[in-house]
C-alpha cells in the first residue's frame, strides 16, 4: 500500500522518555555555575526551549554565540552521560516505524535538539535507517515553536504540510505543528502534564506508540472514522 502522506517524529520526549534527564542536566549545570534554578524558573526559562534561547535566559542576554555553544556542549554531555545507560524507546516505536516503512509511508525526524543529541538517540536505538529525512535545531534559523523546522521537513519529504502527521510531546511542538497547519498526535508518557491542555487540537492523544497502527494513522490522515 502506498499513500500520499508521511509521518514526522519529534525526538526528545517522543521517541524516548528522557525529559527528566534533560531537566536534571540543567539543574546540575546551574549548580556548577552557582545559578539558582527553581522548578518554576526551569519551566519559565528552560523547558521545551532550544539551547540558543535557554543559555541567555540563564546566563544573561549579553552572552555571545561562542559562550552559548560552550555551555550547550557542557550541558548535553551531562545529559548523554546520565541517559546513555537508561536509554530505551517509547513502547511501540520500532514496531510502528517498521509497519509504516513496509506500507510505503515515509518517516522523518524533526528535533529542537542539537545534532549530537539527535544522533545519540537515533543511533542508540538503532533506528536511523527508518528516517531518510532528518532535521534538527542546527538546520534552521529558529526552533520550535517556530514552524520552520516542520515546514523544512515537509519540504524534504516533498509533501505539503497538511499531509504530514506529527508526533510531539511538548507545548512548543504542538504550537509549531499548529502554525505549520500539520495534524499532530500528542505522545503523553514523556510529556509535562501541565502542557497537555495545550494539545487541545491534537487529532489523538496516546501514552505511547504501542496501540497505534498504520490503519489508525491512515484513518486520521484521510478523514475516516476510527472504530
């Protein structure tokens, strides 16, 4: 079966439930630099933002690009060191990817994370071969919630945005999909529970990928009633 639609997967929090590890890495890094970071400040300054936004939020708006990159490298190294022994896929991910590819549905990855983290997950899970199109924060001028990342990915898939189904877990991802006019599924197992109310127009909310099939996704993309 071949259908004229594709699937775009976010990486962090969607393919893997790693949100707590990213959070802890920011707390550990701020402790190194004597920067107070409360849970409220984390949500306001860090959560679901790309590093080029986070570092000035924490260290001050006057920091330059070289400093941002140095802090990014330090934080992401902390994250990968702690998450590597714990890495496992969100349940059902590989099975769904296999079914999609077997049915001729193209898959892409689009992440707000730097390329090193995207490579870390795709290679760590052994799933890179499922994704002929991969874009990350390094490939665009503005990360999510700006829609540029998703729009560039749709262009790479040679499909209009409304024929690309997005899997996302964060408010910035929901907003980016909405602005790009892409239908999206909210994956909730790694999501910040307070943000799920912002997935009000998701075509579906699922804990993980385990119960999803190509037939279910095809119905969502083609306006058929789910039984």
